[in-house]
C-alpha cells in the first residue's frame, strides 16, 4: 500500500512556474509508475504526466498534449518523491493536481485512470491571467 502526499501548489500568474512534489510512503516506490492528474471544477479528472516504474526500459515519460513541452515529470527514488515542474503556466492549467501510483506501470498506461492504484489528496494550482 502506498500513501501519497502532494505539495507545492499555489497561486501564480500566467507565464510563471511551479514545482509540485509528491512524497510517497512504502518500501517499493521504485516499482510504481507515478503520475499526475488534474481536475478543474465541474470537469472530469484528466491525465497530465507520468513516469514509468524504474525497471522499465521503454519510454520513461508521457505527457498530455496540453502540457507537452511545458511540464516535466521526474522522480527521486532515494527520496520516494515524484516532481512535476510546470513552466509557462496558463490559466487553463488551473486545477487540483493529484499524484497517482500504479504498480509496475508504464508512463503510457498511467494515462488510463482506471488503472491507478493509489491517489494523493491533491494540491491546488491557480493561474491568473
């Protein structure tokens, strides 16, 4: 079982940057694919970015088209932490951002929300125009 806690959200202006962190409990962090989803009020939770479990030899990261080139996901297995660096933020990025984990997942399979095993509680990101 994995417990996930997000941090780093806040209020910024369009064009600014934020770095989100997700701290994970458990002894098998490296065996989990990690990802970020977001949910705006009145909308469905949507995939943002993912990084494969550390033993995966294929593509290690995957991004939604809306954030590709602006966001970067990374992980530090020694710290049991995954990060989401968000640059060039836009008002449409405003949402609650959720950290997610899936055992032995790949970056691409993480985009399927039904395959997620664990969720964090979320952190609010607000981007003003």
